[in-house]
């Protein structure tokens, strides 16, 4: 049984970066009338209640630090809107997860396929989204479920791969999934979340993903990272994260170049906190 529960991490600095990028990708797809398919390979519970145990306070150093900011740049403002959409303007009571954020953006012609392996999270996700038009929730392995859904009939698709990296195998499986997706569907808008950890596999994965995207993804690649904590002697802790994107909209790079320094200043917990953006063809 998997031990990882996203409830402990919801709304942290990594969720802020991940969901900010996800929203930009969804908004970009919504600029054209033709429908698209979103595939969320590691969906989680869809929404997470704030409060309760002390372990569930990571959001305080994530969205909690920027909630109510009056000078948020456009991408951050769009992300904060998605949190407001489930809370109103007052205190944060509920943190939206990726499938709920995606569902908020879908139009009648679009669809979402969400995969989740943990039965408790799956039940919560079903409660939240089952019965809504265009929503398909699957109990199962997202890596296995992904390829048969590609390419979508409209040849417009957004894939989010956001594993817990609880198992070492996740590093190799993510890379294999990216190669498989781009081989079948080189136009896929494909976003992969990668943790910044003091572990070699995590440090190597962003460049490995970029190498898999280079020259294969029709519209290039982008790697945005946000580091908020310094490496520690004991080697534990999530220091920051990356979002590595294949076929990013051309507006995403310039937008993140402006937003990452703002985020690093607000979410950084040491003087070396920084956002880094790389992109290529
Ligand atoms: C980081 S969380 C997902 C968070 C979610 N994407 C969000 O942004 O709100 C990862 C989830 O993947 C689930 N999981 C782990 N391995 C999986 C697999 N092979 N297929 C599908 N889900 C998996 C875990 O139970 C966990 O809920």
C-alpha cells in the first residue's frame, strides 16, 4: 500500500508552481474552440481541507504566504483565483488539487481522465467530480492508463504527470512515460513535476526529461524551477521543484520569467532562493 498522502503537502510551494503552470496550459488550450483531453496520471483526492493536524500545515509556507497579495503578477493572480473559486475571498479552508483545477477550466467539448491508485483518495475524488460532464475517474496506474488514451480524437491534449516519487521506480517510469507519449503524440502538451531533493535520481531527472523532449516535441520544451530551501546536512526535505513541459505555449516562458523572481522572493526561506527558467527546441 502506498504511504504518500498529498493532504500533507497540498498548497505548498511545489503545488503553487505546479498549479500555476497547469492553469496557464489550460487557459492556452481554451483559446481555441476545438475540444481537448486532459489526462492527470496521478490525480490525488481533488481537494484538501486546511487545518487539522500540524503535519498538514505546509500550505502556510506556500499559498499561505501569497494569499491576499495585492501585487501578484498575472499567472500568480490566476492561480490565486483558482483557490478563491473554492473558498471565496476569506480564509483558505479548502485547497484545490489538479483534477479540480482542470475541471474548473473544462468546457462542454473537453474531457478529463484522472487516475489514482490510493482507494481513500480515489473515493474523495469520485465524491467531488463523479457525474460531471466529461469527467472520467479511473482506479488504476496512471502510467499504464495514459498511452491507450493517446492521441485524443481532436489531437489536442494536456497531460500532467505528478507522481509522489515515493518509489525509486517513479524516476524511470516518468521518463519512459514521457518518451512513450511523445512517440505516439508529438504535439502533446505534457507537464511533469519533479522534486528538488538531495538524491541523485531527482537531480538528474529534469535534464533527462529535457533530452527526451529535445527534437521530438514539435514546439520544444521548457524547464521552470523554484528553489525555496537550502540543502541540509541530513539530506532530507523538499528544497524546491521543477515543472518540465513539452510543447509549451509560446507565452509561457516570458510569463514565467517575470513570475519566478516574484515567487522566489515571497516563498523563499533563505537568501539563495531562486527561480530558474530554461527553454529550447
Ligand atoms: C503528488 S500526488 C498528486 C497531487 C495532484 N496531482 C495535485 O496536484 O493535486 C500523487 C498521487 O499519486 C497517487 N499515485 C501513486 N502512484 C500512482 C500510480 N502509479 N498511478 C496513479 N496514481 C498514483 C498517490 O496516491 C497520490 O495521491
